[in-house]
């Protein structure tokens, strides 16, 4: 094992050493700087492992109070290894938070003033209207993969299984080096340092695809690396932008039935219409609706590709949507409408044809009223 005395001190280690060597409460500037360095990293850990922003903030507060308290009291035996101490504190606290609601109240009551010693950087955000505009420029399949991957933060295997794709296809579509996701994420120049994590690895980590050993290694790396943490922040911001765009009714996409069920489970008010082949169904949208869905039953077994041809009474021109994603096992194609756009339209009729090659496998009509 490497002797701690031979390690090159990290900025975190130097600050921790300064706090530990000072009388309690006499190294406030060092405490503030350490807080600024470590608090965002702890919150990222919480977002990854707890999947809840409020819980991640609770974790950040609890761990940072604990870390500074232990440094003040001299209970951290190797201050230069403070990042490892923080990682252990994060792991233990997450285990506790999962088994029962946090026991942080006593620490906050006793040491809550520590939380005011420093502000941390504001997380990046992506404007959801711009995210929606970028999604609209993607192909039908690309848009569906991005939506289902980032809205629910689902691994490639889950998304692939509900869209008739292979996990490899999903991974090809979603990484930022591929043109589909590259349009969605504004990236600066690559820093080019081999010590940094590859973005594909960060994405797999965030979506829960890494094994236990890899996840643990990335956890530790992120607690000591702000450059990689900033990349993860961009991923988190993109996921938030996708959710906000969908909540605003700005995204239209073909999705799996399971995705609609997940929206309902999250509390969305879903209005849906099942349109039998050859039938005409009256439809509309109410003020309280969050999601508008059309279901088109069809015989999809054995099909590798389906196109949809759409024509409305508002525009005589037909629009062919190529290679739409579908779940053959469900026996239906599911369309999630751009609700914000639908609310602005007058009464009209929508004709839809599903094609396998040039063979029609279903004709459907929706009569939209206002």
C-alpha cells in the first residue's frame, strides 16, 4: 500500500489538512473552499445513486456537515485522503437513506451554520424549447431512442427491448459522437487528457449500465475530478431538458406502450385513443391533459420496418415518416402527439396509413374537435 506521507497533496487534501491542523472553527476560509470543491461532487453521487434531486441535496448537506465536523474534531486520520473518506461517507449515507429516512436532523440542528459558509456553482440547464427543436430535427427512430433513454434514464437493453432494436443499435444512436445526440449537446473542446473518463463511459454509468466494480471506480473518480463532473452535469441537464420539453407538450414521437404506462405512473394525465384499422375515431384534448396518445393496432409480427404516411385536412400534402419504431409484441404502433401544437389547431381530420414496404397494414382516421 502506498504510504500517505509520500503522496503528492491534492487541493482537497491540502485544505483538509489545514482544517484538521486548526482549532475548531478557525479555518473557515479553508472549509468554504473545501465545501465548494466537494459539495457538487457529492450531489452528483446522490443524483446517480438516489435518482432524486431532493434526496441528492439531503445527501450533500449531510455528508458535507459530517466531513467538516470530523475534520474539526481530528477524527479523519489521513486528511490528505479526504476524497476516499468522502466516498465512504457517501456510500454509508446512501445505504441509510434507502433503509429509512435520513437521520441528518440532529447533525443539521447542531452544525447547520456550516452549510452557509459557501455557495456552490449552479448546475447547467438546457432550455427545453431548444432541446425540443433539436429533437424535432432527428429521424423518428433517433428521437424515440433519445426520448426513452433520457426521460426515464433507462439502459440500452430496456429501450431496445421495447422498440424492436438491439442494445448495440441504441448505443450507436445515443452517444454524443453520433450525429443524433451531437445535435442535442453543446460540447466544448475535448480536454484530451487520458486521465479523464470517456463520455460513453459516463453515459453508461448514468444510465445504470456499468457493473458494480466499474460503478465504484467511476464514483471515486468523480469525487476527485471536476472536469468529468462537469461532463456529467451536462448529461443530467440534457435529461432534465428532455423531461421539461415533454412536460411542455413540445415533443412528438413514436414510443413503446410501456413508456406511456410509465408517464401515467409518474402522475401525468394521459388522454389516449385506440383507433381500430379502417375505423374513424373522434378525439380531442381537455385543459387538464398532460399527454395525448394515439394507438394504431396492426399485425406487426415478423416485420423489420414500418413507415407511417400522415395526411391532414389542414394540408393536402402527405408526409411519410420512415422507419418508425414499434413494439411488435404489443401489436400496436403508439404515437405521442405534440400536445402544445394540437391545442392550437382548429377542428380537422387526420388520416394515417401504416406501410410494410409499400403494403398497407392499416388505415386509420382521427376526427379532432375543439
